[in-house]
C-alpha cells in the first residue's frame, strides 16, 4: 500500500507539472546556465541511463557525442527532460532493442542537435504531433497497460512535460519514423531536440 501511495503521489505531481506549464517555463529561465551537453549525457549514461535501460541494447559505444558546446539550461532542467525520455524509451523499446544518442553542433545555427533513436514499431503519422499533447495516448489501452515496462502506455504526460521544458528553453522537439510504419513490424523512431548553445 505504501508503494502504491508513492506511485500515486508521483503521478499527481507529474499531472500538476503538465498543466501548470508556467512554472516549468519559469524554472527553465531562472538564470543563465551553461552545461557541456556531451559530458552531461555521458555522465548521466553511467549513473542512470545504463542501469535504468539495462534490458535494452544500449552500450556506451552507442553514444555518438560530437557536440562540443554548452547549452543554455540548468542540469536540473536537463535531468527532468532526460528522466521523462528514459521512461518513454523503456516503455516503447522491446527487450534487446537498440538505443542510440547523438549530439552534434549545428554550424549554421546557435543550436545543439540531439537525436535519441530506438527500436520501436513506430508512431502513426496522425499521432506524430499529438503525442506531445497532455494525456494523449495513441496505444490501444486494451493492449497497453499503464506501467514503466515495455508495453506500458503511461497516461500521456511525460512527452508533454518534455516539450514544455524544451520550448521554455527556446528549443525545438519533434519525432521521426526512420521508415514507413507497418503494424507489427519493427521500425526505428528518432526523437529530435534542438537546444540553444550558450
């Protein structure tokens, strides 16, 4: 019962974060920060990403960290972004599915481009934008239960929180299917984030 109460408290807090997006924006812009994004991702991989995603094919060599810039965000905000992304990866990547993270400096703009790519069945074209809407789920609730393991559909808050934080940082976020989606066939899904360099 105590464990269920803790889970419920976490869900309530995430709901409040989703709907009171002004608080997220204020947090993201609280002050000027500079974080070496490639170094941050490598440290996060060793401390949290690798253990949490241990059932997936995600060796450290799958970190393609080429960016050499600092991004204009605090470590606390970046941690919130990556925490939600971790949950999304675990729910939507089958066992032994491949995960890869790439960071690159964009020469033509003042941005760092992050790509988080994973094995998945893909996202339906009509859901590509709506997945960022609060409480939206494109999975069939009859086959995707709420939970943190593969197949757990969640309740549709995590990606909304991520978009709000990225937008508050004057960044951009979008999904891309690497191939056309076919029900029941494996695909590769890429989550793109563009964050402003400091």
